[in-house]
C-alpha cells in the first residue's frame, strides 16, 4: 500500500490522509509530491495521481485507488475495523461522524485566511468576521465532544480517532496564527501536537526545502 501526499508543511488534506493511514496500523509507502513546483503540471498528469485529477492525498492498495481524505479514512476503516477509527457508542459515533463531515465540507473562511503552514508563526493575524465564526464553531464542537465523550483520554472522543485526524490541521492552523483559545482547547491542541505521529510530521515539515510563497505571508 502507498500513500501519495503533498508538501508536509502546507498540505492539510495530505496530513489527514497520512494520519488515517497511520491510524489503520497497516504498513505503507509514503511518496511526497512537491506541490506547485516546476514539474507540478506534468506530475498531476502522471499515472500515480492522475485518477484523482492531480489532487492529493491518494492511496493505492494493489489495484485499488482511493482519493480524497475522507474516502481514504473510510476505506481503511472498512479494511481494519471501524472501531479503530470511530467511537463504539452510537451517540458518540453519530457526533464524531457529523464533526468529520462538517470539517470536510465547511469552514471556508478559516481555510482561506489561514492556510496550513506548520513551521511558521504569524504575528498580528486578525480574522474576519466569517473566519471568527468558523473558529467559534470549531471551539464549540470541541467543547461538546470533550465534555460529553472525552473522559477516556485527552482527545475529542477520549482516544485518538477519526475526528482528531480531521481536526489535526486545524490545531496546526490555530498554533501558526496564534489563535486565542480557552484552556480546554489548549489542552486538546497540546495532546494532538505532541502525538508521536504529529511530531514525526512536524519534524519532516521543518526539514523540507520547498517554499510556497503565497502561503508564507499573511494578507
């Protein structure tokens, strides 16, 4: 099995796909494709990522190809057992699924104003009203998950799972743009940031030589 991802410093969707692969417990080959480099257009049309129209992440499992981070997570959870990714309790699982789906489809202002940049810290960032609304919505979701279902550990539903996979890039964004958060959220973010898989991703991000200029400045 192999997982094709973009630059670890910038590619939030790649982080989700990669974390899902790690969470599966299956061995996989990691292939990093530099985004927007000199050979980007040719790479997009190459055989390994062409099925996704040149988007990452993309997973190859023998003859099976899966793209889109949520599809990758669901494919892997079918393969290894859904309890590895989702809470066992029906009510908790319903909320976790809803949170993952909302993260997958929403929060456009946050995505636009705060591109992921793992190794950067931005001073003086002021979110728009729309971005502030996204931040408050996310903090509200985190608060509900932690208060209702988080007693089993430091993550949203206690143990690390699908919801944490999908909100990990948000944790990175909040840290990079120095978003003020309440104590419970800071504790959750610390748990995600210090997770061994995140630490491996962060170390790799910091060692990358590629720079995407538009994601290294705050407008």
